[in-house]
């Protein structure tokens, strides 16, 4: 096990990502933020809170469950339990920023892009991710906003721990052949 981001760096990276969004979308009048369930929502909640506090505005923010859009839903040995989708606004002709914790194969993001079309046709879709595992992509998907890029091998797992769920903020790299978690 190796710590990639400790609590202090973790918060610095999240604030940097939020500030990049502010720089590019300043008024957010034509921009919506959507956190991908389950763990992308932890990141999205923090980014939304930071931006709303800095700019003193209320963002259009939704949460998206992609369970039934996954290409492995019927074939995966891992059970994917549906979560809540809460998007109470139209994304028609809006800039959509999808937010997820780890970009790995790209399949989650492909599923999210398919799912958001049910809510309208956006003018643009961007991706924000805390961790980009760049050498693991199976689909031609890349993030527009990246907290940290990690070069890892398939036998390793990037685990993002959130205080809200895991009692601490930290990103760790696990060697799945040696570490038990």
C-alpha cells in the first residue's frame, strides 16, 4: 500500500479543480455539474460546496446513477446496486461537467454520457476526475480536469477514501496481489 494523496494534499487538489471550473465557467449560468454515483458524488459535493461558497451562487447540481447503462450490468460477477439519480433540471443546450473520482477504463464515463442524454442534449460535456489512471483506458475518453495522474499496472487498485464514507480523506495505491482490502 502506498499513499498517493494525504489529507492536506487531497484538499489542495480539490480546491484547485474547483478553481479551474470557476476560471472556465465563472457565472455557471449555462453550466450544470453532475456527480456520478456512488463515489463521484463525494467529490462533486465538495466541489459544489466550494464553488457556491466562493461565488455566493447556487449551482445546478445533479447526481447520476449509471447502473442500468453499464455494459457489464448483466454479465458482471460484481453486483451493482442501483443508486439515486437526482437531476431536477434540463441539460438541453447546457455545458455539462461530469464528475467522478477515478478515471480508469473509461467505461463508467461512456455509461454516464449515454445516461445524461435521457435528460436532454447538452451543448458540451466535460469530465472532471480526481485521479486519472491514464494507461488503463479501454475507450477513447479523457478528462478535461484532472486532480492527479497516476501510472499504475492492472494488478494495482487506486482507492479513494472519503471522510464522509471511510472516516478519512486519502488516496492509496494497492497492489491487489499483496494487499488485502
